[in-house]
C-alpha cells in the first residue's frame, strides 16, 4: 500500500468536510485505505495492472469526496477510450491516440520520431493512450509548472468547448486546474462532471429533435461519407437528447467503428 502524503490527506480532509481531530483523521485514513484497495483491485481486473500514483489520487478523490463505489471505478475504467488497447491495430486509431495525448499534454502535434515511437508501443507492446500521456508527463518539456498549467488549461478548454460550447470561466479554470494537476484528472473526468452540470442539462433541453438528428447526419457525412442508417440515426439521436452527447462525441464514436477502419486501412 502506498504511503499517503500529509498534503493529500489534508486536502481530502478539507474537501470532504472533516475537522482536524485525531478521530476524524483516523476515520479518513481508514476510508483512504479501503478506497486504495478497491482502486487497485479495479485496475488489476479491468486494466491488467496496478494504478499509477496519479491514477490512485484521481479515483481516491472521487471515492471519498464524490461517493463513488468500487463498481463505479470499474465501470469508468471500462468505458474510457484512453485505456483501450490497440495491439496489432494497423488502422488509424493508434495514431489518433498519440496525437490526442500530444495535443493535451504538450500542446502540439507529435514530431515524426515521437509519433513512430509511441505508435509502435501501442501496436506492438500493448500501450494505451493513457500510457502515452503518463510518459509525456515525465518529459522535460512538460516538467515545468508553466508546462503543467498550460496542459491543464488545454484539457479544460477542450472539455468546456465540447460539452458547454463556451470558453471556461475564471472560477472553473482555477477549480479544474487544481483537479488535473493535484488529483490526476483527465479530459474524460472533466467531461463527465460538465455533462452532469446544471448548465449542461439546460443546454440539452434546448436541443430540439430535428437539430439532434441533423448533428448525427453531419457526423455520418463527415466521417463515413454517407447518410446515417435508421438504427444509427435513432441510437445517436437518443444519445444526444438523453445523455448529452455532442456532435464531436458522435464523430469520435464513428471513427472508432469497424466501417471507418475498413475504409481507411
């Protein structure tokens, strides 16, 4: 079991509303120990390895502060595209994963050597996009406080634009910057929070059925170069209206389809 640092314990105590008494700290330490054990089990079961310190901090915070269960952690890990494996995939998905990691972490497209190196690791060694992100965070290019802050701000802006269709406000920028830098949040985590926000619920109600269907149609035409079939139109329209999906999410889902891969081999 990893040692819990004083800074992390204090941060969780404050955010969870605990006082500073010895009893409160003992209670929290017991919660942390139980959460860490559940997170490790979840990672070994779903991802096939132990969590990194950053991943442990992310899910520890979600379990203690947000009331997540072990089942929630497992479900989240299974749904995340950044943990998917593309071993022996000769299509476009490994390259897209490397580009996404570079854009979020370093704010640029990968150089030819970096693209080739990380694509090989994904295809031949079973790396995921998350492994690429973690490796980029160990680079000297990312290491400075300015680099870490800029990376967090890029992730925040992308999530805000994808989900809320606007730039982040100063309060949101400061809050989520801390979550990313201190608690290991990624784009996926922030997008989930924004998708459940009151602002997003109000925006979602404002999308009429006809506009949702047109969003699906545009995504199909741009990705698959055809009109949506009946099932695809129905299912993706429902995701937009009921789950708050954006057009960008439909596009990403279509690019992950067998049909797209077959057309772009």
